[in-house]
C-alpha cells in the first residue's frame, strides 16, 4: 500500500482528479460530504465533472493496485 501511496503522490493528474472528487465545487470550505446539506451547489457541469474525476480516480486505483502488489 505504501508504494501505491507514493505513486499517487507523484502523479499530478491523479491528484487533480482526487481534489475534484474531494472538493467538487472547488472550495476548501465544502467537501463532498458537506454537499449533502447544500444540494444546489452542484450546478451546470459541476456534477458531470465530478463524475468524470471519480471515474478517473477509481480506474487509476484499480489499474495501479494490480501493478503495486
């Protein structure tokens, strides 16, 4: 797991998508969990951008899990 963590830290595209997953509206004040209480924040393309980032992060983790074992 440590090698996967180190690989993730050195991949700027992964970190960009992970940040989008964690902070969908780009603010450090509201993370993904906080948005449950304020549903109108994900307007326009924000939800679709979040989905794409979530798919990227999930795919990256699956791909690199295999190569890091």
